[in-house]
C-alpha cells in the first residue's frame, strides 16, 4: 500500500508505471512548477514499509488545467532529466499540446480525487455574468459613443418551468478512443466517435456513443441504477450500469440480434435492451 504525501497542491502516488504527480488546477502555475521541482528533488520519497519511489519516470495528472505550448515547454524544462511518460487531462487543449510534443495523453482524473475544475469554472462564469449585468445596468452610452457600442449577445434561453434541478454536467469527446484510452467523468459522457476494443468509458451518469461500440462502458459507476446507455451501433462487448453486467451474450438480451440503435437500462442488477427511438 502506497503512502501519498501531500504538499499544498501537489500529490504523489507510486504506480507500476512509475510516479504519478497530481497537480490541482487551482494552484498557481509558477507555484506548481516550484512544488513539482521540490518534490522530485527529494531522493527519498517515503512510502509505508520504508524505501523510496522511483522518480525517474513520471506521469502528470493535470485535471482541467489548460496549458499552452509555451507553458508546456516550461513544465517539461522544470522536470529536468526526469522522463515524462504521459499526461492525464480532461482539457482537450492540454492533451493536444502534449501530443504535439510526442507525449502520450489520455482523458481522465486518476490520481487526485478532489480536482476543482468544474466548481472553479462555474464560479468564474457566474462572476463574469454578474459583471456583465452590473455593467449593463450602470453604463448607458452617449449618442457620441453609440457607433463604438458592440451589439449585445443574446441571453441564454431560460430553463423549462418544471426544471427543479441543475442540469447534470456532461463531457463531450469529439474523437475516436483507441485501445488503452479511458475516459472517467463524474457526470454524463457523450462520445462523438467510435469506442474501439481495449478502450473504456466510465461515468456516474448516462453514456451516449454516436458511433460503434467495441470497448467497455460503465454507466452509473457510483451505484446509480437509473443511469442509461445509448449506442448507435453495439457489437459484443462489456457493458455495466451500476452493478448490472453484460458480457456480449445475446441470449441474455432476449433478442435474436441487436438493433442498430440500442438503449440499455438496468433493473434489479439486470441489463435490459430495447430499440432506441
């Protein structure tokens, strides 16, 4: 069992692939570089039972943090001779930048259980909206300045009158997931692409795949049996909703063959298949 020491916004975990360095996305970037260097400079990264963790090969869990090419270069320079084996990030921009440097990047948040990206982004959005409303209420342009006024953006449509709960967060992935890639999200997942063999989607809510499913899907992974799975094209694979499991045996579905579009639900730990409308 590995001990995970914590220094402010940086957490270390030993894995079979090397050291996983998790950085909170609300930690100042300059401070993050400083703390990562401080951690890796320690020759004895203690774990239970004595010994030390190998810090010559690391992976970075960056959560929602978005990095540019310049900031990613600074991050790699800060690692010195340490090999950067991979990057875990829910930011498409960060994954794209990492891959442009030849570093393997996957979707997920494996090391740090309390990334704050969604909460921070929501707070930022609310703050920006409040500032816009305050400016609109106070500032009335004069006739001389009307020509410089930007046309206001149409407000977002109001939620339905019967909406009594906040809309669940949804992760949109516009790409095909290859073998070895896994997306984990505490909400719904929509995949605009194929789920190839050896790839996996894991969500606390629903999972919708607008492509061919040949990999593994686990909806309602937190025990939510109300979660559902929607597939445009489902081939024998492994599906789970909460504790319900299907391993590709058509006999278990009660169907001679699966329809082109399938909706999967769960009742009493048994998965049910029906044509999606």
